C-alpha cells in the first residue's frame, strides 16, 4: 500500500473518531483531540497482537497488514513530525514511550518495532509495588513533552499493581501564522451560542486577502502557518456553517468520508469583506475505550489471548487493554497556534471566478482542523461551541 493511500485511510479513521466524539460524547462542548496520537497508541497495541485481535485492529485502522501499519507509522514519525524550528517552520514534537513491568522482557520482535518504528523509549518499572509512582512518572513525561500543556494524562487509579504495560504518545505543535494578526485591531464582538444567546468576545481581524471558499451550506477558511525550508505546509482550517445553529449538519457532512477534508479546501486567496475570527483556548480529555468499543474495536479490551506478541512470558496470554486516556490542548491567537495532545493506552475544485468580496465571520459554533497539506495528515481536530470556555 503506498503512503498516500495509507494516509487517506488514516484520515478516514480520524473522521470516524471525530464524528463519534462530536455527536455522541460532547456535542455541546468545546473539543480538541489528536486523532494521530490515538492512532499511534492503537498501532503500538496492534504490533503486539495476533489472531482475531490483530485482524480487528487492522480492520479498524483500515490497514491490510501490520507491515503496512508499521511503515505508515515510521514515515509519519520521521516525515511529518520532524521539528520545523531549525529551518524556520513550526515547532513540532512527537514522542512515544513504553513502560514495562520489570519482571517481563519484551519480545525481541516487538521491541524492534517499539525502538525502530515508533522511536519509543522503553522503561522497565515496578508496577507491582510502585504503581502510583509509575503513573506519576508517565504524567511528568507527558507534561515535559507537551511544554507543560498536558497535565495528569493518567488519572488517579488508572495504574494499579496489576498493570503490566503502558504505551504513551505526546504531540506538541506551535506554529506562527504566515501573516500574523495585528493585535491593536482585535475587538470585542458578539458570538452566538447554540441556545440562542450571545456573548461578547475578542475577535481578530485583517484586511488582507485570505484563503476562503464558499460551499453548499458552509464556508472554509485556511490560515497557513509560516513554512520552514522543508516542503511541509501546515494550515489551520475553519469550517463555518452558514446557519448559526448549523454545526450538527456540518458534522454530518464531515462524516461522509475521508474525502470531505480534501475536497473542501480553499486553494486561492480572495478579497474579504467582513473578516472575524475569535481567539480561543481549549483543553479537552476523555477515556477512549468505550468509544472504541462502540465503534467495533472490542477484542483488545477483552483479554482473550490477543495481546500475546508483547512480552516473553506466559503472562502474555492474559494481557488486555484496560483503558486509553487522551488529552489535548489548543490555543489560537494573533501570533498563531499552540496545540498539544497526549494519549496513553477528500471532486476537483472549481476555481473561484468571482471578484466579489467574501465575508468570513466566525461568530457562531464551527469546526477546525490542523493538517499538513502535502500529505493531508490531520494532526488536530475539534469544535468551538463557546470560545470563553477554556
């Protein structure tokens, strides 16, 4: 399977997760999550699985073989997530860690995947008598690798004396807009909430041309980040429904498949009329196992001798995934975007021929996506319901 096909499939998984989160779990709250971060943790679990559990994991991750999955993961880790700051691009950090009960050696084949595909650091720890200390160590690790933005990825009680392995991933992104907003032009304007009420919030504005396109029932704005010397181009996309209460029907359109994001992307700059984007800061966390089970991924959580490829010990016959914790943070302001996450456990475009100015006023709930445009990889997704709520 070529990398582009793999990424299209991976985006499909991202949209499935986003749709479930946005409709079932928190349709009325601000959300941000990193589908990639979850994908990596699931990929690590898949690498240690076999038989029906492995088949179910591959089917869920839209991948034919574990080799295809490992290949995608290693290319994502080395290509997409290389830090851009040395060449003048966004600051990026993507780190993986594995904590293993000290009495259990990792199987050499699994250790090789952990070391070489995921570049994960393996830590031998004493779960049996120091579970709380190990949980604390993982939390400190996630805090450090997300620049202090993700605290307590593992809640109290998540790690016990019967825990045998923890897989964790932390992703951090900080990008400056290629054209920053003038702070002195930021002004308070009404934002319309879903219940019909309004609140006053600071909105950023600009008179410069923007990447905006109108579609049927919604508009899309692309705000590119400053590029480094490499070829990658990271952009934040705002998907704004025309109707003040149109978010749920927009989420439905999003869930129509992985092509939605690729199809609905503004490719050229146009003159804007009214142009307003709210500043916002969101922090969101959830435990993902119930969601994954509802989406059909049940075997890794069941304990039926599925995770046998991780450790060299009879204990490997009875391992199961007890929980998958995910937390993410995003802040959007005049300078750019800072985002972080941690997980433990796109028809041809018709050109815009019109010279009319297009308005883009994000004064009601909208979706957002941060992605790398050359590959189409989605780093973060979410929704803003009320920008006041951090």
